[in-house]
C-alpha cells in the first residue's frame, strides 16, 4: 500500500463539517435489496463475522457511446457510512419481514453494526474514470461491507451518469454558452429531480430552475415565466398597475405609455405591423417588467416570435430603458431555434443602432424545447445566436442511456483472492486487492490507467512499464510515463472521514480540470478513441493463473 493510500492516520479527526451533512433521510441501511440482509444472516449463521473482505465498485462500459465517465456521489457515500446504523424500528420491521426461524441474536448483532471497521478508498469526486478501474474500493468485515452494496451503488450510479451527461452537454455547447437545468418536472420523482440539479451543476451546468436544489446545494437558481403568464392577459385594459418608479429620479411614470410609443416606432424598424401583434402579450410583458424591472426576461414565442413577441419585448425593453433599467433578454421555447435566434439577434442589432442603445446588442437569447446533444450540434452547424440553453427531459432522464451499470464485486476474502468467471469475458472480474495509477505523457495528457497488485511498487517516472490488456494476451505495450498519479485516497477509516471534502464548486471545477487531461479524440462525440486500461504483467499472470485454477475442465466423449 502506498503513502497516498495511507492518508488517514489513527490520530486524524473528522474532516467533514457537520453542517454539510444534510443527508437525504431516505438514504439509510434499509435502502437495500432484501438479499443483502438474508446473505448477512447466512454469513452470520456460518460464523463469518470475523471474515475480512475487499469489494470493488466499478462499471464495465462508458455511457452515451462515449469514452469517459465522471465519478460523482462520493460525498453521499461518506454521509451514508457516517450514519450507518439500524434503528430499533428497522430491527422490528426486519423481524416481521424476514423468514421465521432467524435467531434473536442476529437482530442484536445487526442493531450494533456500524461502519467503524470499514475502510473506503476512492478516486477524487469529479475525476474522469474508465471501465474496470474501481472508482471505490471497500475493505472491512464481510457482513458489513456486503450490506453496503446496494446503497453505495444507488448513490454512485445515477450521480455519475448525470454528471457525465451534463459534462457532454457542456462540451458540445462550448464554454461561452450558458447551460441551465430545467428538468425537475420531467425527473423520476423528487429525489431524482434534486439529484439531477446537483449533478448537472457538477458536470458543468451554470444553474437550475429547481428552487429547493438552490437552497440545499447553493446552486444559482434561474427562471423566467411560462406561457400561462402571457395568455392570462388579453388586453392592456386588464393592467391594474401601469406605473413604475424611475431608477434614478424616483419619479413614477407610466410604463405602458412608454411601451406603446416605442412599439409604434419599432414596427417600422422591424417591419412588423402593430395590428398583427398581440395586445395581451404586450400587457403581460408590461406587467412582468413592472414586477421585475431589473430582471426582465420574457418568453416571446407564445403567439408568433417574428410578428408579435420580438416587437412587444423590444417595446417594453425600450420603455424600461427610458426609466433607467436594462432588460436581460428573451426565451424561445418552440419553433426553428436556429432561425429564430438569428432573427432575434438581427432585430436587437437594428434596435441598438436605431435607438442608440448599445446594450441591446448583448441581450441574452435563451432557447429551450426538448433539447439534446444532437440538437445543439445541429444548431452549432447552423450558426445559431443562442447564448443559453435550458435543458430538461433529455438531461435529467439520461434518455440515451438511463443507467450506468456500476457493479460491486468481491475480489478478496481473508487475504485470499476471489474471481468471478463467465463465458462473457467482459463479466470476468479482476481478483485481489489492487492499486490504480494514471500514467501521463510529456504533453500532460493521460495515456493509460494501470491496475497493479497492492504489493507491487508503484510505476516510476521515466521508467519503462509493461502494460497489458487484462484478457487479450497479444495486446501489450511499454509505457514510459512523464508523470504518475496514484488514483486512490483513503476517504473513510476507523469511523472517520479522512480527507477534507471539496465543496460542490470545487468538484465542478475538478470535472473540467480532469477532462482537460484527456486528448480531444477521447472526448469527441462521433467515434471517440477508446482510452486504454491495463494491468501490470504481475497482475496479468495472477489473474490468468487464478482463472485456470477455478475454471472447470471439460470432458469430451
């Protein structure tokens, strides 16, 4: 075991700020599959309470036909370990639910279980991860580490999938376009909605419409209004309030009067008849502008973007300008987004020049409407003028791949390696307690992830390392790394969190830093180059020797 893996010494304190441990109350020991508890009883019955085990948590394939995955959910796993305990009501429920004949001593044993004797190793949250490299490694008493399986998987699977999906959107949108998560109403329930908001922000989104997520995770909250607000007005006669205080002078002025005057002039500039535009839409926008003069962002596609929405918005925005306020922009929620965004930008440029208001050129154009990765790529090709995308359904439901497929496999018990065999080589596990390293080239890009037995010395900078495909004998290569990164840190040991946990902002920053270490061909959307994961020559031989020892020998007759 290397120095970095020994990062939690016996004298260390509890690093996590208790104020940050606002764990979801649903995450508790009973959030598991029944067979975990029945196995625990069978282990207990077999007198395996002192057996020590090592489990690897990993995934077999990257999601979304890509070649990288963002690891997320680690902090929630640590919160779970910190609070792991079966309550009295849990024990009573299990007594009623489990098959008859289970001794009371087992329930007493469960009631005293904690995660104190568990050690958790992990890569840093927000780091790029790859198939077969364990992102979490758990050591400890067999029964307790078995009981952790399902809960750890549910905490990591969706979080990592969501962060990866968000990171992909960020890459195709580019770093200068804002991304907002609008998916709460489409998410798989309240917990799914909150997780989507949190991990989309982790992956690179700039904000969310989810108010509770903003409160819980300190994520910027953004939003405008719905079409219902526009359609709730049918004429300017419905406006109960028309006056707005001038920002500098404090004098109350009639905003509607200003807007109507500007609308008449704008009709010639934008070549749109005021007769074709909606008076109810104008009334709604005036009303909303009076409510939010410093944050006026209007939906312009309720009736017709070209013939009504842009005209009415521009009129109200210029009226606000008369009173010392600057509008923020528009949102388009339907139609040809590339064409309409270009049309809107052209209209804003005309208004800026005609009315001598340069800031009009910089009004934000937000687009929503069932947007996915392919939509953004297509819009990029069409030369859109969109400044911000509001993305919901395809983001939060991960429609292209709704599950990551993390698994949790026993690889060692009482110091003896364990292997799971299968006719499907992809499902053969890599046995034993392992260390993981990332080897870098001279240009700073990650070359390969290397798994070794923990007893092997770490790879050395400038020294030739033989890297082998774990299951294909002919695939091997020498690598001379310019930099070697040990991937695992001890995050939990002796009942304590052993690392200073990063804030959500820091994890978000980590994602972008980690992605920059990958070559562009690993990150491209179409036919990305697979990133290589290898094992040391020692581990390769160890795996195959164990495979042969455990594989049954067939007989021909």
